């Protein structure tokens, strides 16, 4: 289908799985995108000759984040369950996942990127969790950011809703390499460092390095999902912030 949200193919003689977000310019991480990504990862999980995955995107931006409409009461339960299931599958995926990022990488888009292994970013890349500006918090990022960049820096991004540039993300240890063409840089990394390796050895190396991180993240995802759905979404300000965004007006906080 030409309108599929995700393009999927194999290259490097089947050793590299390519996933390309294909709904520019926003590449929203909505139900259709989540389903396509989950299907692609599941379909290739047991591919014995696969060495890595490279995720990039069409258009100038990696992703503006999750669908705000799907954050509303009545829809957010299914959205969070499916997104967190995808992230959980990525956290325990048996090969390195390389992310190539240009432009905005925000909200659910950054949460998706955080569940991968290595990030390659263009100088114009911007990373942020703007959910607090809408009166909500970022559940998966609340778990993954502290594990990846430390508590203090994670809390800065999670509470402020601000974005950081690629140079800052690199200095903070979030981004592995800044390059004008991040997809080419990721592919070059694959060619130099992963292509000569045994897929069996890589699988066990990924498990050895990721298992404690993945176990803690999966357990905490359940906790923050419950906090989001049962406590946060019962507040006035969460509903007000989301509705104000959709109505393109300033929110009126009542602090309750």
C-alpha cells in the first residue's frame, strides 16, 4: 500500500532490517504506526541472519510524537497499552536497533527512539518531551530517560517540556553520533562494526547488556501507565490541557 505508515525492507544481503517512518511531515506515532512497527519487529524477530535494524524517516522530522486525540479519555488506555507493548518488545529485541534522527523528535517519538539501542542525529535534531505543556506527563520517557541519561537531566526534560539540540543530546550521552546524514552514519556504523559479527554472538551480547535495563523498564512501565490512567487522567487539568491543544487555545489551569 502506498499509504502505509511504515516502509519495511531488508538490505545488506538480508543482514540489516530497514524501517522507515513514512507519514511526513509529522510521522505521528498513532495506532496505525504503532501496529505497523510492532508487526515489523515481530515478523523479523526470529530471522537468524539478521544483525541489526536501522530506523529512519521520510520528511524533515523524525516524529512530532503520539496522537493527541488518542491521549483523550476513552482512547488513551488502548494507545498506552499498544505503545508500551511495542516499547517492551523493542527493549528485549535480540539485535541492535539503530535510530537515525533529523528534525523534531518529540513526545512519543522520543519514547520510541529511547527504546532502541544507538542514536545517530543530524545537527538540526531536537529532542524533547513536551507533554507537561499539555497538562500530562510522558509515561515511557519517565522510565527510559533516567535510565539512559541520569536522573537530573531526565527530570529537567520531563518537568520543563523543553527540547535540547543534537550537540547537547550527544554531550548528555543520549546520542551516539552527530552527522549531517544520520542514516548514512548509522549504515556506516553497521558496515564497520556490526556486519563482520556473528548474529548469534550479537544476540547474546545484546541480552547481556540490556537485560537488567529492560527488566527494570518493563516493570516500571506498568507502574507509570497505571499512574497516568488512574490518577492523572482523573484530574481537571489533564483534560483541559489536551482539549486546549486541540482547540488551539491557551489552557486554563485550575491546579486540580
